[in-house]
C-alpha cells in the first residue's frame, strides 16, 4: 500500500541474480533456522529475527506462488526447476509491477539526503533529488563489480556516520604456494573432505563436498567456503582428504588389495583404480616413491607415506583472488548500529539496510541469497508497519 520507487544503476535489475549459481540461481537452502545459522560465519545471531520471519520455506513458497517452482539438490541447495536464473529475475520484476513499484533504471544514487537527523530521500548522479520518508539501502557489497555492486553502500553509510567493518573478498578462489595444482588444472574432485588451518595451527573449517584445481591454486564450493577464514591469512594450510569414506586402516587394506592385483606393474601404473588420471603423477611425485618401482617392492613405510598423503594432501595458502572473483563481501555496516528486529539504522531514522551491505555473510549453498531475501522482507514489513502507525 506504500508508494515505492526502485532506483537501479543498471539498464535492467537483477544482474547479480542472473550470474548467481552459474546462471542457475541457488535461491536458498532447504534447512531449518539452526542450519542457516551454522552456515553464517559472519554475525549469525544478528539474522535470527529475519530468518524466523521469512526463512527458506517462505522463500520457496514465494517463488513457487509466483511462477518459479523449485527443486532441492545435494546439500539442500534449492534451484528453479528450470535451472534458469532469468526466471527468478522475471518473477521479481513481475511482483514489483503487480504492486505498482516505480522502476527507474540507469539511475545511480550518489548520496542519501538527511535533514534534521532523518531521511528525506536520495540524490542521483545527475543531481536530482528523489524525495522519500524511507530509504532501504539494498545495493550489495563490492564483489562482482560488473553487476553494479561497487561498494557504494559503504561510502553512503559512512558519510552518515556509520561504522564500516573493513571489507574483504569472501567465497573467493585461493592462490597456493605450491605450483602442482597447475598440473591438475580443470580437475574437479567430488566427495572429498577439506580442512583449513590458520598459520598458527588452529582448525577453522571442515566439510565434505567438491573442489577444483586451477592454474593459480584451488576453487570450488569447499574452497570458497574455506576462504572466508583463511583468504586473508597467507601461510594458512588446506588439507584434502581424498578418501574421507575410509579411515587409515581401511585405506591401508584398500592399498594392499590394489597392490596385490597390480603387483607386477610399476608404481605409476598401479593407481588407476584409486585416483583420477591427472592426479596420479602428482601423488607419485609427492609420495617420493620412484615412479618406475615395481609395486611388489613397495615397503610398508612407503605405503604408510602414501596413505598419509591420500588422507592429508596439503596446500599452503598464498592469498585470495581479487574482489572481481569473489561471490560475496565480508565486512560492511556494523551490525551494532542496525536494529536486528527491523533492519533500521540506529543512527538515522528512516534508513534501512539489507543484504550484503551489512557485515553478515554465509557459506556457499544458497545462504547469502537467503540473507538478502530475509533482511529485505523484514525491512519492507517494518517500513510498512511504521508508515501505517504514523
């Protein structure tokens, strides 16, 4: 029932949604509130009210009711049945039009206009002022700047006295000190475990899933999530468990079976049943077992060394890739200066924050979009309630 104007920098809205989930849009994750909070390393408690008011089930129902039926895939990831992010954008635009939202594209906002301590509107790049009693800052972070998210929200919030927690790329590929990942470039590993340790040895992340070797190091879902903890800490360590379904004893038994079956082969030719082809020469080199050594000559100590390598394949983090390759931004407007029950600024009445501009961030799997839906919905509801009361 309110008069709403949506100011959009780009020629069309939703460009970041278009590229999310590799063009499929991982809308949310089919989990409960506790599951959401476990996957939000950046200030999860701040989001509790927003998640309870509009969580994954409400998100899935919303899109299904607006022409985008969804499906649940491995790890609870929720996608449109069509596997097309464009359907999500079209549904949101149609919803705006249905509720008479005035959409102004190719309009870049430069500052929020505040008079006598309260919001009075925004000023665009051309100097025009768009009057409003309420402004909801939903401009994203600094990742994927080509989609329009260029960090403007931090600048505008800081100009009004808000504290900005230093931003950094998160959910970003990692560069490694070791060069051997280049030899396995393009290899995707599934059903492996990844554990991340800080330089001082503290374990900060562990999960089972997929990862990818690249020309600069590693990427893929496991690495992106681990980057939240180690991307800015050169010297951190990543340990890959290539056989997480087998403990040390079971893996040793597996090696003995394979070596018995291939006892006359050279070591480099006896691992085809155990490892992807492009990884074999790397493991052979790292094991320090001569590639041409007959399998029947491999000693117990050498087998033990190989077993440990398969369970603890180690990489050293050199650093994170740049913001242009990050999925989300960690850091942002300090949550202490936002009312978690409404998303309204505690400093400027009438100013609301949503999504990535806030110092909140999640792992991969639909959690960051759920933050956007939940905080955006809460802000909108609270604005509506406030306007009706006044």
